[in-house]
C-alpha cells in the first residue's frame, strides 16, 4: 500500500467497489448502514484523508457541487443553504461555496473558477448577473440550476419562488385589513425577484380599484439600512400623504424599519403597519412579530439539488415554481371602517 491510503486501497481491503467506499465515507443512504460503518471504521484505522480529485476519478463524475451566492450572511440565503447542504450530503456530494458579495462581474468569475475545479454542476442563488450569462451559458456543458433567478439554456434549470404571486399575496392581505395607501419598499434592481414582487403589488392594487402610484415605490436594496431609511422617508411625508402600510421586499429591510420605528417613537402597527417577505427566523421574535410571506427556503435548496442530480443522471428536468404562504402576526393593524 502507498504511504497515503486511497479510496481504491480501502475498496480492495473491504472487498467493495471504489464508488461504494466514496458513498460510504459521505454517509450516503445508498449504502447499507452496516457497510457504511465497516468502511468508515477501516478508513479511520488506515488514517485515510479524503481527496476530492480521487473521488472524481473513481466515481466517473465529480462528487462536488459548486454553489455561488451573493452573500452568506443573509438569513434567507442561510435557510436555502441549509436545505441544499442536507440534500447534497444525503446524496454523497461535497460542496464548494463561493460568495460574490452581490457583484455581477465576480459572479461570472466564480462560475468560471468553480467549473475549472471540475465540479459536477453549479447551483447559483439569487443571481445578480442576469444579462452577462447569455454567451457563457452557450459554452457550458455542465448543468446549472438557478435559484430565484430565471435563465434559459440547454443545460440550465430553474427553481424559484413565485414572487409575483407572493407580492400579490402580501399586498392583498394589507388590502383586506382596510389599508388603501400602501408603500412598497423595493429590493435590488438587478434581481428578478424585485420586479416580480413589485408586479404582484401593482396587480393587487389594481384589482382593488386603486391606482398604482410610482412615488410610493421606495428605492431599497433589501438591507436593514434600507428599512431604516424608509422609516425616515415616511416621517418626512405630510400627514395626509403618509401611507398606512409598508410592504417590504424582504424581512431584513422590514426588520430595519421596525427597529428604526422603535428608535423614533413610531408605534407598529398603530401608527404604521409593516409587511415582510421570507419568514426568516428573526421575524417571529421581532417587536412586534412580523407579518410576512414565507418562502419555502429549505425546500428551494433541496429541490435545487434534486434538479441538479437528476440532470447529472441525464433524466428530464422541468423548472419548479413554489408559492409562498401568508404568515399573519402582529405588525399589521386592521383599519377602522
């Protein structure tokens, strides 16, 4: 045996195929528990250190999924990543994760970098490089799954929230609570989610017989800071022109608005109602608890992995769109008739 034991060494001693060893070391349920425990014990005895490159050779394809995200600190992204990690681990795949910090050019660089590291395919979360992919996608043979960013191509697949319906659902709830002057705190303009949620907001208003007022769409970027700034915009409006409610692009900006409202002595929801989008963990313990639309984030991550692995098996894959769920808490007031 060589100085550093390999998967093939373990397979020879255990009397199994190298691919079985690789899956057993990844704790894949595709290998029986008894075989997994026997192989894992043998690997410990031999002081085996895994090599991703070696696993790629013995399995015939890369056991590594490349994951690209605009950030790793956003609680929405963290929840998607949790579903993605659980599903990929269960299937016996490792992950190489790259963060772009929301920079479109860096996102394209990360795509090229990860493909250069022999990943089996890519999952890209909340892409910020919409227009830059047209030429690149035509050159790529590995499957790519976009989460909440729609693209088309021969090896391109999408798993997304129905953001237009979610925007409609959020605004419709405010309307049913008697609100008629509703502001929309927008998100990153480079993302499709912002456009779709804004379209749902507008559709709900028009279905209620209300005119869409562009001045009530407040620029934002989905950050806590954007929510704080939106509260100051509201404070600077004449009393008769102030919206009675905000629909925020995401929970993060809604939580920023709630925090600044507390600092400025604005009572939520008596003075102003606030609606979020995502249902991040902090939403249920904010003061007051935030009414929001839940994205099925864990399921988005899981289905992204399912779609990618299905494509790697050369089986048909269809785009998946998930509808959100209204989560009613205490940040929205019912207006007097």
